[in-house]
C-alpha cells in the first residue's frame, strides 16, 4: 500500500523557518508531480507549491520568494523549506503526489506561526 508521511511541522515565531519533509513508501513504480497544499481553519485547501519529476516548480503568489520546494527522486521524498514565516501561513500542510498514476495525500502536519 502506498503511503505519504509528512514530518517537520510545529510552532514557530513570525519570521522563523521550518522545513517540511514528506516520504513516499510502498509499491512505487512511478512518481510524477509532487506538491504541498495547506488548509487553514475555515478556509479551503490551497496549493502552496508543486514540482514535476523533472524539477520544474510552481508557487502560490503568497509564498513566492519565501518557500522553496525540492525533491529527492532516489529517496521518494519531497521537501518544503519555509522562511520568513507569517501568522497567515498557519495551517495544516498536506503532501500530495501522483504515484502510479493515482493522486495520493498524506495525513497532514500542523504549522503554527505565532505573532
């Protein structure tokens, strides 16, 4: 069974940094696009960043220049480096990936930014 497991969330002060990691495991034949979404209380889930298997990246305007997505294809990992965090970045962050042509989601990790 294919799984995505996130780690690295937590509580940080405004202006601080966090690095999220997501590991894919199970019977994996291929991984195409990978990405991070987030959902704040009372709001819809939104795309934060995505990365193709070839390394092309895409970012939400709200995080451009502050967040950086990367991946390690050999380890089936995707990362999200977040700097200059703001209180409005507070949300549950979800990893997702196209694995074996199916869209998979992790369970989410909480990021809380205090002012």
